[in-house]
């Protein structure tokens, strides 16, 4: 009986040790909550891990986000509607340190993404662009080129977070937001879409144009 008891004890010890084996969790430089944020109608929180990427902001006492949006195309990376004044300690883009985290910082985009960046209604937002800095801009937090969950880091180390985009049409003509027509007059309406469309139908309801894919 004694050998069986010893064998049982060894198995129990092995099981106990397996319970405490740490599982590796891949850290990433930036995350956003909610994970698939809408550009309109909800705030979004960006979390920056200064220990990732080039790690220049490890131990910083203040961290600012320098950020913009990409609106030109689904594959674009050009910054637009930029928020932040590089090297100035003016509170614009100032992040808050995450409680009990040595190198994690957060900022909430209020009231929503479109409102924070002041992007006009009807203009698509494909992704957010960002880098991070210390107070005087002498150090910058940038990424390591490659993909991460929800975004990617470009070759120049700029960080991008993708925003899900539904079908949309952007009117290119007429350029004015309001057009008045006299009875019998006509106007040409043209626009561009973010995805190929076989047809787009318009209908006029009490003077307002509505579109259907």
C-alpha cells in the first residue's frame, strides 16, 4: 500500500504545480475600449503601454497623446484633424496613469470619436493615428512595425487603430450643404463611396435627399 500512496502524492504535487504555471500573454502597445468603437454616439478609451515599442516613455511622469484620424481611404495613413501641440505642456491630449500600473496610460475620447477630433458628419473615419510623448516632446513613444489586435504600426513607427466602417457615400456635388431650386429646375448630384456599389438609389422626402444601397 505504501508505494501506491507515494505515487498518488507525486501526481497530486504535479497537478498542484501545473495550476501555477504562468501563461504568456502577448502585450501590445495600444488597445482601445470598446474593441470595435463606433465613430458616433459612444466614447472610446485608448490605453498606451509605454513598456512596449521603443519604450522611450518608461518611467515618464506625464504622457501626452499626439493623434489624428485617417479619412482619405480604407488603406490610407495620412493624418488629418490632428490633436496635440508637440512639446507644449498645455493639457491637450494629456493622459491619465492607470492605477497600479507602472507604465500604462489612458485617455477617453469624449463625447465620441467624431466629436473629439471634430470630423464633419458624413466624412468616414477609417482609423486613428497616434504617437505619444513626454511633456517637452524630447522623448516619443512609438511602436514596432507590424500588426496587433485592432490595428498596426507603420514602418515609420506611427501607431494606427482601425475603426469599423459601414457603407457610406460622400457627396462631391453640389458642394453646398443647402441647395435651393425653383420649380422646374434640376441639379446634378454626385458622390463617392467607400465600397463598390452596383447601384445607389435616392429618394426625396420633403426636400431632404435620402440614399439606399
